C-alpha cells in the first residue's frame, strides 16, 4: 500500500524467537504521524511481541527498527521513550498512593537544592494535563480518581516527554461508554498534533470508529496492512482467524419453557452494599442467564454475592428450593456454585504456577490437605482439560503467566469445570481476548448449558450477551429492571433499557429503540 510520506516508525524483517518458537517471522510494520493504527490478531499472533519490540522491552534476533528514518536498537524501554516511543498498558503501571503530579512526572521530577521542587512539579503536571483537556488537581492522590481518569493520567505521563509514537494496549477494556468517548477525544487531539497512535483492542466497533489503518498478524506473520475504511469487518475477522466465520452465530438451542424447568437458584429481596437493592433473580437448570448493564450497574456485585465471594447484605437465597446463605466461596464450591472473576490476573490465574497446578488447584483445595491428588491423577486431569478446551501451548508444565490472555481464561475455566459445578458464573470471560478464543468460549457456554449446567454470563458487549443467553437480566443503578427472553431483544432495545429510562414494556412492544 503506497503512501507519499515517510513513516515515523518502521519495522523491517523482524524475527523474534522464544526458545524454539518463532513469535515474529520476518515482520514488516510501519506507522505514520497523525494516524491511529490498529494491530489486530488472535492471542498468540505476535501483537504483544511486536509492541515489546517497538517499546524496547525486547530485541529482535534479526531485522531493523527505524525511527524518523534512522536505524535504532533499543536497549530498554527508557531508551525507546528517549526516542519518542511511549506505551500505556491495560494494567495501569502507576502508583495510586502518590499524587497525580508525581505520577505524571514519574522518573523526571524537577529538583531544587537537592530535593523535589513540588511547586514546579505541580505546575508542569497541570500544563501536561491541560494539553489533554483535563482539569485535575495535580496535588490530589491518584487512587482517589476513577479508573478512566487514571488511564488518562497514564497517557499524560506518556506525553510528558516529546512523544512521537504512543502505544495504547487495550485502553478501553475497563471503561464505560462515557469514559471511552472521553478517551477517544484525547486520542483525536493527539492525532491532530501529529502523534502516531497504536491502538490495540479486541473491540471491533472501537477499532472501526477511531483507527485509520489496520495491520493484521496471524501466527507471527503479517497477513496485510489495510485502510480501515476499505476493510469489511467480516473480512477482518476472517483474516485474523485464517478461516471463514460462517460458524459464528446465535445460539441454536431452543430452551424449554420456564415452567418446564426446575429453578436451580432463586434469590429475592437481595441487597448488596453499596449498589444492589431489592433484587429478585431466578436461574433455571440448563439456563444461560445474561446480565447486561453499564459499568457500575451492579452486575459484578450481585454475581459475587450470589456465589459467596462477597457478603450478602440481606435477602433470601434458595438452592434446589432450600434456603441457604453462601457465606464464603468454599461453601459455594461445596454446593456446586462457582465464580470466574472479571479480574483474571488478580483473582484468576496464579501466574508463577504451571498450567497443571492451576487446573488442579481448586479440586485439591476441595479434597483437603489430607487427601492429596496423586501425580498421575493431576497430570491426567490437566491433559484432559488442555485437550478439551484447546489450551495452547499444550504443555502442562508451562507457567500460566506466559500464556496469552485467552489461554489463561481457558485455564481458569478448566479449574472451575474440574469441580463439576451446577452453576457457573462467568464475569467478563472474554474481556481482552481474541476473536477466535471468544468464539470458542461462546460455543463452550452453549455446550455446557445443553448438558444441563446453569450459567450466568456477564459481558459489556451486548451483542455477545444476546448471542449466548436464553434470558437477559437488565440492570440499571443497582436494580434489576426485568428479566427478558433474549429472543425478544435487539441490540438497540437492550441499549435503550440499560442506558435510558425507557419503559421495558414500551421497548419490547416496539422491538427496538433509537438510542
């Protein structure tokens, strides 16, 4: 694809190897000033490796990196930043116990008489924040601000130097619609200033809204570089997967009428501080109940309380018609009720342990320290789930922290499914993973329900909620407005329900709504 201007950063023929695995195989990549460029591909395609190469976190065994036309070889991320390449990652690497100003100027603090020049630091930070249109108190503690504001402070830190290339790795994964809009405003402002922005996201809608150019990677190779306006979404996904996506569709299973299925769990009058108030919910055997609502609507709080992870304030919970109160996750596991956290890194995987250790962990805890699983049993368990869920690489001794996000999620699911649960609550199970693995998990949800497992499915992607669910519980401001059969909802109707004060009956009567 020919262009008239020189790229601000260019990679030519890059090869990166981890052991015997070739993560990047003669990769060519380029970015232009004043453009937003998306890097797309499944987990394991080489996106993270290419980002690390650009930002100085690793070096290529062969190939060339050029910045401004000159060949460079970064020895560290600090060297990359000095050349004008900065990155903001999904896991924000700032210090919440320090002020906004200290975080913005971290590592480049102004000094006077051998100490910090606090006045000048606050003044400089205020100027940088103003460049992004942010009116924040530089002396306020970072931890008192929302995740969205912290994300913008991380960007402010990145541009505090003379930035030419800004890498944003999954910057919207934990943001609601309003926060995404504010982030996109900042991105457009930086674009107008001539900054080249690499926007990495699994949200296709966002990629098509904000990006000018797309490079697709698959298995360490460049599939191609495309102008966003010239690449259909269906073609993009097919290029990422390397196969047709005709098998990606709505769930085909037709559930039995509610009165023909016994309820597995019924909850009434549930209150969970500080958000959930007087919620009623019913989950049937073999049922996939979706939960849809904006960030802060109470989806996660309700899910954690119903599974014993967090304390239930008040209300009645019945399991198999018998009143119960799940006091902790151990009791939940004993009763067959398990929870997969939205925070995969902190509450899901144990990064330093192997795939085998992670899969066997919950089952061994359930058995107790006096009934240790044999080495052969642990290995057989791990290999069976690696095969069943397609975990890659298929090495039970591989540390989980070295896997892609999608494969880490599969390991978490394997651990929970090894317990043979009756109710599996999945909180954002496809966040931050590639399209192919999303399809795998969505299919798995349907197969599990077909085999009688009850599931709760929480996702910020409403299309995904409708695709996998039998019914959808609509939450707004800590209340369940109504639980609606998924086949009676459209994306527009669901958006209208969760985002506006539109009466449920009116939306269902119209079949859709303008939002």
